[in-house]
C-alpha cells in the first residue's frame, strides 16, 4: 500500500496561507463549500451510474451526513458520492487544478473582504476554505473505481500525507472529511450553529443532509416548486449557492412550460459582470437536468451567445439518458427547448423594459454590449429578434429610449432616425449641431459606445426608418424650403470663396459648403459616402485600417462672424493658416485626432498674437 508525504504546490501554499490568515467575518461558508462538493460528488456518481449500474452495487443511498464529536473537537462531513482514487486525491486536493491560481491569489489579495467570498467560489478553491476553521483536516475516500480507501491529511502547513488504507467498514463509497476545529472556531461544533448555517446556505441542496436523525434541508429542487411557494430570498440564496456569487442576482425568470414541449427553467441575471466574463475561461450555458439527474454544467446550446451572461437551470423529463453529452447538445428536443427559452427570455426582457426600466438599465449598462454584439453577429441574422431590446440615451429628456419609443415620438415630416456619436453624453448634449436638431423638434440618439454605430448599421433601419448620423451629408430634411433657398443663394454668392477654400485645404476635404444649422459653431464637419466620421475613429484603432478615412465635408456657418472675416482676408498665407486651424478645430469637435498638434498650436499662436 502506498504512503507518501507531499508538498503542496507553491501556489497552493500561498493560498492556504491567505485563507488561514485572512480575517473572514464569514468563515461559515466553508460548510457550504464542503456540502456543495459532496453534492457534486453524488451528481457525478448518479450520472455515471446511468450507463454503469455496477457503480451502485455497494449502496444505493444518496445522502450527506454531518456529525460532531465534541470531545475530539471534530466536525465530520460525509457523502455517498463518487469518492476519489489515489491519483484523483493528488490531482484534486493536492493541487489547485485551475491554471488561474496565480491570478486568483492576486485578485484575492486586492479584493475587499466582502469580495473575497466571491473569489473563492469563482476560482473553485472551495475545499481549502475549510482550513479557515480547522487545525487539521483528514479525508477518507472510497471510489468505486479503486479497491482501497485513501486517507489524506494535512495541517495546512505546506505538506500533506496521502496513503492507501484498508477499507473502512462504515465507508463503502464516498468521502468522509474530518475537520479538527481550531480554537477560534469552536462555535462550529455547536448544534444550533450547524443547523443555522446549513439551513441558510445549503437548504436547496438536492440530496438529504442529515444531522443525526434530523434532516436539515428541503431537498425538492427549488425550480420544481410552485412559484408562489418560493420567497425572493430563497430564489436568491439558491442562486448564490449554485452559481457562486456573493451578491443577490439582478433578477430571475422562472419558466414552467407545459404542453407538447415540457420543461422548467430557472434563469438568473447577475448584478455584476462575472470576473472571468471577458476571458476565455468563461463558460456560458445552462445547467441541464433530466428526470432529476444532473446531466451537465454548461449546456451551451441552451442559450444563445448574446444571452451568455445569464445563468440558470433547465430541467426536462423528455431526454434520453443513455446518450453522450456531446450528442445530447444536438438532441431535437433540446433544440426546441432552447428556441423556446430564447423566446421566453425575449418576452420577459421586453416586459422588464416596460415595467421596470430602472432594472433594465442596470442590466443594459452591465451586459448591453453582449446584446449589441448579438445584433451584429453573423451579418445580423438575429437583429430582428434583438432590436427591441436595444436602448440608447437620447436628446429627448436625456434618458434611455427604445427605438420603438423614439419612432412613436417622431414628427410626421421626420423620415429618418437621427443619431450622433461621441465619447460621452455630456459632450454630445452640448454639440451645436445637436442643439439645432433639438430646436427643430428632431430627437437625436446619443451613441456613446464604440460599437453602437455598427450596431445601427447592421440594423439599417427600424420600422422602415433609416438610421442617419446628424453628420451625414444630406441636410435637406432639416431645412425647410425657405432655408434651403437662402443657403443655395448664399452658396452661389460665395462660390469663388468656397472653391478657393477647397483648393487651399486640398486633399484633406472632399467638399466645402455652407450650413445654417451649425448653431453657435463657426465650422462643422460632415461626411459623405460609406464611412462616417465615427467609423473612421473606430477603424483607426484596428491595425491595418489606419488609412481608412471618411470623405469629409467642411461646413461653414454663414452667420458666424468668422465667415465674414474669411471673406475679407486678402493675404493668401494668412487665410491658409486660419483655414488650417478651423479644419483642425472641426476634427477636435468631432473627437477625431488632429494630424499634427505641434503645427496646429504654432498656427493658432500666430493668429492669436496678431
Ligand atoms: P471545485 O468544487 O470548484 O472543483 P473544490 O476545492 O471545492 O473546487 O474541490 C476540488 C475538487 O476536489 C473537486 O472538483 C472534486 O474533484 C474533489 N472533491 C472535493 N470534495 C469531494 C468529495 N466530497 N467527493 C469527491 N470529490 C471531491
Ligand atoms: Mg467545490
């Protein structure tokens, strides 16, 4: 029989140190972690036994037991799950399996106390949390794949012992964890404390948890219960337990679908972006249960990518249990369910937009990008489904609006949906051009996220109304007949001047024209063609695209004193400098990079000091 003393990995040691010495106010979660491991182990056994009934030959019991030995200061947690072989103990308990353990330690050190909990869960270091309350941990485990029992023990001091031992009479299969509770944590040997902690954190564990004769939890899975019998707190506790979040979720949908398609789904939206959401480690998908058996953790096909931030559980009785997880993902029934779930979520979200805008805004500000990417993805194949989930701030009351609400407010003569793009709303609000649109009674959407304009470009139109940047070249909608006439006359009058300006500015611009709708601004920039100014901005950040430029139109406000001044400058060099400054100014207003800041400053100074 093997017997070894091993060193913990360096990372594990550091982690243990952190655990042991961190001042948790919330040490009790160690029990939740051990119970959740026990439950996972029973899940695994049940799943494997579907195809290998031999596994259950020693016992058909699925349960978790908690015992206390006050004389020895011991708290014992035992399960009848899958257990571990010698190698498995070494792999799972001796090392931190996940490659992110270094990252974990960094995060853990940085985190505030109340966030540390969250981190423990997300990085899957649950087992080690038991060292917060223990001076010694001894684990006995018997796997149905091993002939002997494994004993593992450690004082959390950098080494552990692992040995093969004779099988124990009272541990036919599963794992027994014996914690010798340390001086400061004696309360965890008290009956009342154990009851409270288990009921608080582990009530919805789906296998019975016995404390002596007493069953502590209510093992009907929460999602199987009647909605009216579930309190908000229970929904929240369940979420935190199942999806390792320390915060209550933003909201949940509990779907019970009956008829030709039958399933139950409990779907949650977290309040905050999960730490690994933007990394490759993030696993989307819902948990899948069939006939009360846990099938898999992240069934990706159950939820589309643009809802990847949602967590949840789907339970259906209509799946065949004897097929592999891979094939299951393509199961027809499952495909139907996922389509149905998607529709239901869309409906629920639309309801939320109407009934609880505040909440939807929180969701949007956290996860809206994912939905916007969904619109763009695969050439907009899902855009129709998603367009009513988009919200943008707008010049109407400076609040969020849906596209539908925007269109409902449109004036009869307005043909297009206007938008403006820029860094932030504060900046957009005060743009002279925006003011002009507002004054004319045209609402403008404020697009402040880089991907917003691409999203609208993918949509192309909403309710037959085309999206149009207020910088776009066609101004005819804004001008009434009289204004148009005035402008055209003025342009005729100043034809030579405008041509001269165009020549002096050369390649930089495509066109020079007058615009009566620049408000208090002297100049404005517009674009024509496929590439808008905002797209130039975005593209310029993608390597290889730096040279893609919008075709720019420089606009002059004919009523601004500067225009008069320009008319009267006879010295060509002086005019050239002024135009240079004005052109660059218009770039700045649009949030574009000016080409040569030093030259700009020099020319500006020259003009000022005249
Ligand atoms: P996680 O549960 O996130 O994987 P833990 O630190 O809680 O992280 O557990 C580490 C691993 O140890 C588990 O993934 C599992 O393989 C194994 N393990 C822990 N507890 C048990 C148990 N009671 N029975 C069987 N395996 C267990
Ligand atoms: Mg765990």
